[in-house]
C-alpha cells in the first residue's frame, strides 16, 4: 500500500485453481463463503458451515506456496468473541488459513480485538454484507446516505484500531471507498467499490461462469472473453488490477 502497488485478489475453492491463480500472480486467495452460491447452488452464503470452510481451505493450503490465504468465517460462527476465537482456531489449525475474514463494524470490535490479541490476523468487511442479505432486503449498494457513509468511515477506523490488518469494501460508492482507503493505514480491497488498494472478484464471475438468467453485477468483468483460456484470463485480470485499468468507472457506483 505504501508503494502504491495494487493487490490482485480472487476467491478460490480448490487445489487446481490455486495453482493456476498463484502462477498468474494473484497475491491473495480468499476462500469465500461465496462457495455456497457458486459451488453448492445455494441462494445465499447463509447455509455455508464451518466444516465446509475448513474443508475447502485445506484444499488450497496443500498446494499454496506464496499467496496470502484468507478464509471467511461463515454465518453465525462468530456471534460472540469466544465463538469467533473457536472458529478461527479451526480455520487456522485444520484449514491452515493465514487470516480470517468477518463481516460487520462496531458490533465486531470486541471479537476483532480478541482475535488480534491471540495472534489471529483479521480482515474486516464493510458495505454490502452478504451474510446479512435477508436483513438488508437484497443485494444493494451501501453508504449512499450521509449517515450511512459516516458510520462506515467510523467503523473502518475502529476496525483498524481494534487490530484488523485488512479491510474489504463491497458495493460502496467509489468516492466513499477512496476516502476510506486514504484514511486507513491498512490495505483496503474493493469489490464494486471503485479503485482501492486492491481488488477482489468471485473467480467464477471473473471467468463468466455465472447463471444464464439475469445480468451479472455491474462490478463484474468477464476476463475470459477474447482470450485463449483460463490461465490467460487470470493473467489479464492481474495485469488489469496492477495497472489500474480495472476497475474502470463503469464498474463502480456513485
């Protein structure tokens, strides 16, 4: 971040893609609970369990050599600080994760502080929170209202001070995301949040492996179009993130 270098990240769920993504230069592999949607056929991430996450994380860890391996803590697996600690222990000891990610702001500070104090690297997640989609009423841009934007700024700073070493912003107005990125010491990874310190996409979205019905999210770009195969597409994604060509203006929100 200090050098202004962009961080290319992708979700990953198995050993085969781990090898492909690392060879192409992906620097962070997120074992996302998005596996519920793209691998299990679920309509949200809510049904994903800790056992599922441990299994898929371990698949990556067996062949990972360089990229930072981050694992999502699934729905209701970190409702209390002690539960968060127990879940993180499984993800790191059984799944060999190097960092855990949890959703939420002020309500997660005690958990983040406890995890950090016990030597667990933590990634926060603000903006659209997929695990809370039923409460939010759908997948919608967050932070457009002034009070929401201010709360997100406060939460981002508070997560950093509680010990988070990384932050994901999802579906947030580009201007707000840039403000938060500039205000934090830690790297901010965007998805539908304009230009941040790095970018992440769901692997299957980046390769155009999405449901036939409906249009893909605005922030998604299919890097397989016009290229000879998956390896070339992933290399193109990495180069586009590092050069600043992705995301473009049309991939963000106002």
